[in-house]
C-alpha cells in the first residue's frame, strides 16, 4: 500500500503541475512582434493590404478566400498549412495602421493591428494580436510553443524576405 502511494502521489503532482501553472496564466493576452524592413513604407503597406497575393509570399499560409462583406467591411478567410483557419474582417485602414477583427469559433472577438512607420527610408512594422485561450493546459503549452507568436514571426520574416533589396540593383533604383 505504501509503495503504491509513493508511486501515485508523485504522478498526480507531476500531472497537476501544468494545470496549476496554466491556471495562473492570463486567458486573454497580447502577442507583439516588431521588425525593420529595408523598403519604403508604401511598398510594405501595399503588401500588407493585398490579400490575394499573400499565399505567394507567406509560406505558412495555404489559401486566402474573400468572404461576404460583414457590416460594410471586407472579410477574408485564411487557411494555414497546419490546418488552422481564422476569419479576418478589415475594420480600419489609416496611413499607419491596418486593423482587422479576428473571428474564430467559440472565442470572443479579437483584434490584429499592423502598425507601420517610415524610418530613414526603411519601414518599421509592428504586429500585435490579441489571443484568447480558455484551457489552462493549452495556456501552459503556449508558454513554450505559442502558435500565434510563431505565426506573427513567420509573417514578419516572410514579409522581410519578400522585400529584401535586390543585390543586383543600385541604391538609386531601390530607394526612389
């Protein structure tokens, strides 16, 4: 009897630890990543707002399908290569911000904000995305392997790769 208790108690503690740690993680949080791209601001804004071309340069994105208009705003369904999908509704486009509402089943309404700033002929880009996770075990796993953070970093890396300066062109051609 004592031998089985010595075996079962550590197993229970080991299994309960991720649940307890995940329980104390926030249900809603903001994931943000920033990058500097060696192209002018308006080229980057054109890439960010052109959803039809995104599957050509985003390696984690499988397809983008335009959905019906929701409240007078464009809606897009993004299907990822890992099987995940989200619906994004364009809420506001300003000179520096591109704001989209994120719809996923069984989650509250969330937001993705892409902010661009011109900096000495380069573009600083910041992507912030709200994320919601009810399950404490998933919140614990996200401490080590967050899919939203990974998606944002992949987006920035793919955008940077797409807009990498051409090695064969002169500076005058790339910075006109």
